[in-house]
């Protein structure tokens, strides 16, 4: 369904979730993120720290603008945990896209779909950057919406990888895996006390205590995604202490990466994703990559949609 609200003398098309998904090819997303990560560090993309405004019922409104020479974007997302009780989605929102030179609006994308896809694509870029081989097995800790998006991304980019999923409740995780086997056939649930030894681990929870805290090991990549406030923590001090540390946005991570904050990491030693793209890491030490998200990643996704729409 499309609607065309009036923005002065111009109309702008609003793309729903399914339409937004079709505009955001996974391979193109990863390529766009490579460019955007370098531009974020160089200052060619301006992406201020997200603004968080309280909503009723313990919800929050997140405002995330970003500006580059070609386009400007603004994501407004409402996160309302109380919606679960009423059978409603927890997250609602939209991403507005503008011509950066003229300021004219171009189109609007579905906010949750952009967030889900660009977040999973960042993890895929981390797998490409910090592993010296194609991942054969991936452990996902968490069985929520982001886990579903990561499974879609893995299937698109690493279709032969075995994917294990570990959630809080084994039975519910098994149901999740069955529901997502149409997306990726090589998918299996595992219990928290029997997590398999895999080449990479991706944590996708909102936990306040570490869900992964194993001794760091060379060749095993740990990607932390879920913890995005100082109070949250997915990766423990044992893992972090023995690893080289990276972040998608080191500036934002200082305020949002609860894993790093609670471990009192030395921030001067936390390298950016862009630095690893420009100077590939030797990978003779264990690596932890922390993803906190930034409006720059939304802008990268909007560039993919922009190109798909022929702008």
C-alpha cells in the first residue's frame, strides 16, 4: 500500500514494511555500510548522538538524524514495551529521506524494517572484516526480532552456515527456530548450558548481565549487538579482557555500549570499524566487535533504497 501525503508542492511516497524490505538488498546494504563507516569517521557523514525522549508506559521516542552530501535522513522510532500486552508491535517508526542539497523530501521508509536490516548488515560486515574464512557455524544468543533479521542476513550472505539459536527458554527457542526454518534451513535451537563451539557468536539480547563470558580465543569472533545502554551488558569481562576491541561507532559506544562501559575498557584502545576496513587486522588475537548503531547506518540503508528507486 502506498499513500502520498502533501509536502507543499511536492508529494512523497511512503513505503510500507514489505516494500521497504524489497528496496534493501543485503549485499548492497553491506557495501553501502563500508562506505558510510569511512565517511562517519572522516566527518563526511554527520550523525549526532541519538536523542531519547520518554513516552508514557515506560516507552521512548528515539530521534536519529544523519546528513551527507547527497542525502539527509531522519529516523523517528517509538519503542513501547507495554504494547506486548495488547498484541501490538513493540517498535513503530519511519525514516524520512531528503535531498541534502535542496532539502526537498524524497520518500519515507518503514523505520523498524530499516533498523532490523541495517543492524543485521553491520553484523555481516563484521563477519566479513574480522574473520579470515567464511563462517561455517554461528551462534545467535537471543530469539527475538533482531535474531530473525540476522537469520535473513546470514541466509542471504552465508547460506551454507550452520546457525544455532540460544534463547532464555529452550522450548520457546525451538518454536522460534521452526518458524524461521523457511528462511534458513540449517537452523537449530540449543540450551544456555549447552552452547556449541562455533566460529562466531552474535549476542542479540537486552540483558543487564553477561550472556557470554567465555575465555577469549583467537579465531572466534564475538559480536555484541543487543546492549545499547550503560545498564545493559551481554559480553562479560573475561571475554573482553582477552580481546582486541572494536566498535561500529566508538564515539557513541562511550555512552551506549554497556558491555564496554561496565568492564571499564580503555577507550583509546577501542578501534573503529572503519579502521579495520582501511587496515585489515592481522587477526592473530581474539576480537570483540561492538555494534551500538548510529543514524549513519540508516543513511547507508536509505542510499540503497535511493538507488533502487532510481534517484
